[in-house]
C-alpha cells in the first residue's frame, strides 16, 4: 500500500495514520511499516515513503486496494496493492494498451466528426 503522507517513524504514528487518518480498523492490521530508505528532495525536505500494511484477511486487503484499482483516502493518500515488479509491469502494460485503444477511438470519432462537418458544409 502506498501512502504519500508524512509522519514520524514511530510505530505509534504509523498506527495513528492507518486507523485515524485513513480509517483502517486496527484489529484487522497484523503489521505495518515504512518501506524504502529516507530520501531528501531538492529543497531538503523528506520524500514520502510507501507504507506496507499486512492485513489479517484477504477480504480486508481487497477492500482497501479496491480489487486492484486503488483507493483514494483524502487528498494525499492512495492505497494500492503491494505487487512484485513483474506484476506491476504487467498491470502497467495492460493499462497502457487500454489507453492506446481509447486514444485511437477518440481520434476516429474526431475524424468522423470532421467528415460530417465537411459534408454538411458542402
């Protein structure tokens, strides 16, 4: 699960983020921790790191990542399932192909509209 929310590194703060800010039931969480290393941006601020949450049940995990579509929690928080690199790339490829097909259909519709306007103006 990726959370772009800045908190301190204590276990209490991460639990607070999961339960109070996002609304996850603390009884459903087995463990949660920050992933990755602390990195700073150009201005010296700390970049947000993903928060990995392990749930007790598959149903809870499926609810929070919305069946793989992601779940928006407030302005800065987004919940995604934690996938290995190959699975992430496969899903990305599927999304890109879907976007290409959508763009092609939109272009075709624009061409049809232009042809209709050209015929009407003659």
